[in-house]
C-alpha cells in the first residue's frame, strides 16, 4: 500500500499532466478557431454580441408610483396594482 506522501506525489504529477493536456487542447482549439475565422472571413468584432431585432427595450423612467413603492413606466401591460384604478392619481 502506498504511503500518504507517495499518493500526494502521484496527485501532483497527475495534476501537472492534466494541465499540460489542457493547454495542448486549448492550443488546438485556438488554431481551429483561427482557421475557421480565416475561412469564413470572421473578425473578432463579428463575435461580439449585438442587440437583436425584437429584443426588449429598457422600461424607461417610472411615471406612476403607488403608496407601496410599486412603479410603472406607462409602457407595456398595465400592472396588477393599477387595474381598476385611475392611473392619473398615481402619476409622479
């Protein structure tokens, strides 16, 4: 049976080997990505996420507020706390 120190040495060696393998695979992945980018004319800017059409816009500044601190910008569906009430009495 191996001693604690021997097992620790084996762990350290395996971690070193794992890190070497990881770096090797990362290098391969980077090369593959660069090759695909070159083949398709993709730039780093093309990879940046952009806002898609139809994406939700920010709600905007609150125009209505109740005594509990609930707010509504006046855009979108009327909130439940405002149903059946005159919205003008809650205008900020």
